C-alpha cells in the first residue's frame, strides 16, 4: 500500500514538473531572445544559449532610447503601490464591516455588492469616463488609482477570513472600550495577515499589468505606465524581436520580485483558506 502511494506521488511530481517546464519555456525563450543578436532569434532548432551575446546593447537601447523607461517605471510603481495600499485598506474595512458589525440590512447590502461583480467592467467605461472627466480626474494618476481601489473580490475574499475570527475576541475588545477602528487595526488585521498579503500581491500584479484603464484614462505621454510604454515601444520596434523581448523582460521584473518576496504569504493564505473551508 505504501509503495502504491509512493509511486503515485512520484508520478504526480514528474507530471507537475513537466507541466512546470512547459509553462516556463516561453519565459525562458523571451529572456534568451533578449540576449541575442537579431539573426539568431528565429533560428531552428532553438538556441537557448546565445552564440553571440548582445545583452548590453539590447537593454541599453531599451533603457536609454527614445522611450523613457525610467519615467514609465516610476509612473507604474507610483500608481501600483498607491492603488494596492488603498485597495487593501478599503476592501479590508468593508470586509470587516460586513463580517463583524451588525447593522440592519447587512446581508442584503452584501448580496447587492456581490451582484455588482457580475457586471462586466467594459460596460461601465463610458460612464466612468464621463464622470472622471467631470470631476477633473481624467488624464491623472489620481483617477487611475481610484478606478482600481474598490474591489468586490477583495471585499469578499477578506470577509471570509474575518468570519473565522471569534466574535468573543471582538466583544472583549469592545468591553475594554476599543472602537471598531482600533479593533480593526490592532486585532483583526494582524489575524488575517496572510490573506491581506495574498490580496495585496494579487492587486499589485493586476494593477501593474492593467492596460485597459491607462489606455482610456491617460492621454499625456508623461503619465504613461509601463504597459502603454511597451505598446508604444512595440509600435516603433515591433519588427526587432530582441528589443521587444528586452522591453518585455524589463516590464515583468517587478512582478517576479514581488512574487518571490511574497510567495510564503500566498501559500499561508491558501492553506489558511483551505483549513477554514
């Protein structure tokens, strides 16, 4: 019996390893292509290790060429970090309210909030555009941050974790004179730290990769995010694969860093959610 279990585990490990390699191959090819000269990019069979290294020239052209990548990076980092912090705070407070504060119509209001998740975001673009232009937030980073700061998914996800906190803890804090804001920041928030970290990482990735909102709500090139910059770079150098791959690698480096740093918290959040389920 034990032998059968071991064989099953080994088989699953091998299968998952194969799938993992298959998923990584496009990423590895992208990095490899960014290090080559143009003539070697489309050779067959694929040369994973470049014969002629041209990494310095490719990345120098990307970072010091006509497209201001440093400015694009700064814009994306500013928008993404501020959006992530705001979204985590807003979703966390809303989730705490729906989970731990009793008020009339709470369940009905939560169902209404969840129902809005079924509305395709594209159907709201015209209304959002008109509203933000009227408010003077069109073509500003502030407007872009506000667009992604309210998340039904984040509220729902964090609420599920808050429901796992014993009501006795909240009531004890209330009896000691603590208000809801103090309970939220000093008690509830630390108890769901893995969930907060998981959602923060997801929100960071979604915002960094967002192309739709910056395309519609930004007009000034000085405010462009990295995704719009890569697209503009592709319009100029789309036929030069080495430069396109170098630009693409540059655009995803922060995502890799964030995931490597936060993967422990993501795993803890998934495990904690599994236990609660």
